[in-house]
C-alpha cells in the first residue's frame, strides 16, 4: 500500500470512529483486544484465526505506549490481514519477514494517532520534531515516520531521515 492509500484508509477509520482512542478504534473494527501480563519482551502482536482478529497487548505498557502499540497492530490488521491469514503470524515472525511490513504498520499507526493538519500547523508554528513528539504523546521515531509520510504526500517539510524503523522492537518495559 502506498503512502496516499495508507493515509486515506487511516483517515477513513478516524472519521468512522470519530476519535483517536485506539481501544475504541479496535472495538469499532471488531478486533478483539486481549492483555497478557506474562509478556516480557513482547509489546503486542496481531493474530488472525478462524475469521477472528485478535490483538494481544503487554499488560505492563503505560497508556502512551499502549496506544502506539495498539495503533501499530491495527495497522497490521488493516494492511497485512491476508499475510496473517496465511501463516498465523505473530509479531516477531512478522518482523523477520519484511521490514517494509513493519514500516507500513508504523506509518499507518502514525496516521491513526496524529492528525495531519494539526501536525502541519505545529511545524508551521516552529515546533521541532522532539517537541512535536511530546505534544502528540508519541515516540520521536513515530513522529519522524509521520513527517516522512507527510513529505511523501506532498507537504513542504524536510523531515530527518534518522528514523529507526525497528524502534518498537527496542522498547524495554
């Protein structure tokens, strides 16, 4: 899925649900969200089985990380469901398959969590990337993904190219 399609699909979901609360988004999309207190390194995973879609989340995530991981997994549901149907993918397996898959889920998450017009307005007011991430309650890498995607959509911005696309894998809780 290209940047334009990814952005449009995320915007459709936000318009349909009416908010950026990822728990509510998952509920409206009929994705079952379950929490696991036994996850140690795993933040979350998307699972498709018997026509049911599940997201398993680490119960120890704080609200900000929970929202980002949930948005990322919703991205896998919207963009990679067919892949998950074929092989019953878990997050770590998905990471190994193709880094493009993870980047797409991150881009989708960035569009779900951050309003494009609000981000652009902050940038025009002189907000730097770090301040933007704080204002948007997200990790700097996800903010950078959002800016890269906005540049691809034609916004006149020059985001840093230092995004760590694997940042979700490096989080320690």
